[in-house]
């Protein structure tokens, strides 16, 4: 069989391999604390689960329009409109089977040999994987610790060439937890006026997971780029719904028909009961989100302080998402070797920074979407491990 050579370039997300290894070790009877995979450890709020159950009981189990049920598209448009004090056309919203599928679609639609696509490094690994799959040239945007893991507008703009067709930005960010300040985003948008053929994919999946009184700055707040903005968001992180496979995107009018056709060709529609659950999530009480953020915040403060006590480790305080990205370069370990040894020898699953890009060397990613007692135990184990090695 002759596989399309593009598949030799496609990558993956090592967090899933680490999860599988952690589960295999647990099946052998080893106690593993999982700070690897990025998903809330909370249950989906009961009213959301009930909406899916009721939908099935009411016979809502057939196909829907490829872009989603009208009520959900309207609810997404209304929510975005009221949050960012703007008008959003529900006809340009597509309900997707996960946040990830929006990046898959956008990169597939705009990537091809001969074009440049800019993406954050360290960043979510699927950006680069999909860019390489399309044959486009991946251009990393350095995300630096000394910049609080925010991107720099000036540096990003300096990387744009006449071949650039897509710029991917992510704030709050995975894996570093960085939040890019408004002044920097203002500067980026201002500079983009000189590059009208660059589309922007703004991955705002962590928009509600912010700390220290940060408010989310959405690229949707900038009318000057609206006709080339692809906004990625969804329910996975905000409502603890990672396994429901739900997401949404807002598209420029010029791209909408292409994404609609891609949906028809690939997934037909998002499973119907999940769409009703998503509607309940957006229109129902939001206390669960606030409670989750408060809990994440307690863990964040603990984990950062505790990591900074460990020999050879320093950790900047992340302002968003649920990841800490400690600098381990003074431990004498390479990041992936340390991640692997921590899993095999100390029973702690974490991800090596290089799994998020070449600039991730010297760092680990710890997800604090786990209970405080588990995090405490994981840090104790890390301390013993580092003292012994
Ligand atoms: N974007 C970023 C930055 C993420 O970290 C993730 C998941 O980890 C996603 C998108 C994908 O979200 P989903 O699970 O909804 O596909």
C-alpha cells in the first residue's frame, strides 16, 4: 500500500502517549499521579448532562445541519456578542467536533507548499503537525519565559513574509499558561494592517480560565481584522467536557462555505445530544465555571510556590489555563529524559517541554487539573527524585 507521503509529516500529541503509558503502569499496579493530560478533573455540571439525556429521550438523535443546530449557533453568537460588545453573525458560526477540529480545518484550508504559517513555539503540538501535513512552511513564533510566556507583537510581525498566509495565536496559552497583554495584542493588530493577505487563527479555548483579575482580550474585539479572523473556542475546558467532542468557530465570510463543505465531507455534524448539552452550558448557570476557576487558582498558587522550592527548578506564575511550565535547565536533566524518568521511577506523569516545540527544551509542563492532595504528593515525589539523582 502506498500511503500519501504527507502522512510521513503528520505529528501527534505526546500527552496522549504519556496518558496511555501512565494507564499501563497503573494497570500493573503502580500508583501514578497524572499531571500530564490537559483536562479538568471535574465532572460536567449535572444540568448540562441532563440536557443531553433529555435530548436523546426526546428523539433528538438524528443528523443536524453540518454547521450545527440553529439554536446553538445563535447562542454562541449571542454569547460572543455580549462578552465582547460586538455583533456576531450566527451564519458564520460552525459547531465543530472539538476545538481541535477548527485548527485542523483552518490549517488544511490555508496551508499548502510555498506558503508560510506562523505558530507559537512552545505551543499546542497540533499546529505544527498540521502545518507540516499540508506542506506549508512552519515558522515558529518564540514564546519566551522572560516575556512571561506572552508573545511579542514586534517579533511576530517581523516574521511575516510575502508568503505568510496564516498566523496562529493562542492566549491564554498551552503549554506555558501565558496571557498576552492587551497592549501587545493592540500592537499586533495594528501591524497586521500592513499584511492584508494574512489570515489569523486565534485559539481562545482557555478564555475563561484566567487568574489575578486578568480579563480576556479576544481578537474578536478588533473590527479591522474581522474579515480574516478565524476564532477557535469550545466547551472542553470551560465546562469540563473534553470527551464530549464539542467546539465552535467563527469564520470569515470568505471561508465559511469551505468549512461547511469540509464538515459535510468528514463528520456530517456534531453528535446531536452534545449540541443540546452545549446549549444548556451556554444558557444555564455559570457558577460551576467560577468554582472551577477558584479551585484551579488555589492549585496554581500551591504548585508554583512548591516548584520554586525544588532544587534546580524555577517557575514563573502562569496567568491562565491550568498548566505550570517550570524551567528545569539547572537540574542537569534534558526535559524529555526527566519527564520519562519521573513517570517510570517516581510515578508522576508530566510532559517534556520539547513535545511543544524546540523552544520547550529546558522545561516541563505540569497540568494542575488534579486534586491538591495529588499535586502535593507529586511535588513530594519530585523533590525526593531530584534529591536522589
Ligand atoms: N487548543 C489548545 C491550545 C488546547 O490546549 C486544546 C486541548 O488541549 C485544544 C485546542 C483542543 O481542544 P478540544 O479538546 O476541544 O479539541
